[in-house]
């Protein structure tokens, strides 16, 4: 019986998963995959709980959110892929090579509306820098696409976006990179996650999936941005190839993709700290409850 594997949304920073699908990596490990998409990012974990899907890829944020809403839900992360924050602050002219987070106190910032993690992580960066997030003039209720339009029109000064928006803006000379969140260090952003019962019953298949992603991680680490873009192009057929290549090259340079499927405590705890400080969860799910690295360890030994 096939494993129903669900993406939470379509995004370039998920590139290794699309590479795995395109290259038949799961089938090579003897695992049959049925690929599905969540209607909305916030529905991803719910579709796991009701049995619609078997495995999700997405943020440990969703796992912690689900534990907050459904205590004892027994969802577990078991293989990390995106180990750093893929979001970027793009500012209007002039460029600011000496940018610091304190600069956000003097501009109008538009943050991500579609998912909560980018702002929760950024507001925690601000707190750590001694800046009250409430002091920032912020637009919080518009989509990334709309915020790009607002930036071009001069309605806002800085926007928080993921690729391909930075590459599109840079190609037009319409904005500059002010801050790359990946540079804060490991922040666990995307893993496989499933129910504990599924982890037990289908451990062999799930270990095969992790083993496949470990091999794809090695391939991605040795591939160029252009090669990664070529592999995932069928999943982004609305994007010009040069933009997709630029996006993959940026993410590769920022080292957002883990080279092993081990989810490090440092990255998980940094994410949890941001979710807690932003009031999204309290006290947050402990690492030992939400993470099982044993499949990744088995895969690496094999």
C-alpha cells in the first residue's frame, strides 16, 4: 500500500523533496509514494490526524501548534530537510550593506501573512537584539504577492518573502536584499512528520523514505543551482528558468538544506523559542516528545 505523502504548500525551499520525487528516489528504496497537496497550509496536520494522509512534510511549527490544540496528539518529526529559515527581507533603494535589525524601527515593514513562522522567528530576532517588535510599523494582513506590489509602488519600505520573490525583484532592480534569516543559524523549518502509530507500523517504509532523502541531500550538496532548478522545473513551470536557477543558487549558498536527515536540537529549540516568545505556543512541545531521530540514524548506518 502506498504512503500518502503531503506537501503543505508549493515552495522552492522544499526543492530536495521535489528532486526526490522527480528522480524516483523513494521508489529506488522500495517505497511506493502517492503525492498529495494540502488545500491550505494550516490543514496539513489535521489531514494527518484524520487519516487522509500518512506523512506530511512541513514545519515542526505545525507539530507544536497541533500539540497545543490537541494535547497528546502523538505526532512526531522524523527526518529534517530544511534546517535554516528561507525567508528574506527585501528593501527598496538604497541598498543597506550595513543593515541591522534596528533599522526596521525607521521603516514600514510588510511581513508574511500566509504562514506564521517567518514573523514569529523574526520577532524573536528583534527581541534578542533588544528591540520591541511592537515598535515596528508593520503590515501583517497582505499576501506576499500583494506585498511585492506594495514595495514596487512605494507603499512599504521592506517586505518579508521567500523565493522566487527575491530573485524576481533583484532581476528587475526593484529591491535589494537587506537580511537573510538563514544567517541566524539552524532553525528547524521542514521535516517529515507522522503519527506515532504510523511510525511504528510502517517503520521500514518510513526509514526507506529517510534513506532516500539522505541520498538526495548528498546529491543536492554536490549539485549546482542550475542542476537543482532543472530537476524541480516540472513543479514550477510558471517560473522562468533563470529565476528558478537564481532562487536555488541563493538557497544553496545559504545552506538551508540539511546534508543529513538528523534534526538537531539546536535548530528545534531555536524555533520553539521563537514560537513561545511570540505567544504562539506555551510552553512548546519538548524535543523528546516531538522528534524521533532513530529512523535517520538507522538510515545513515545503512
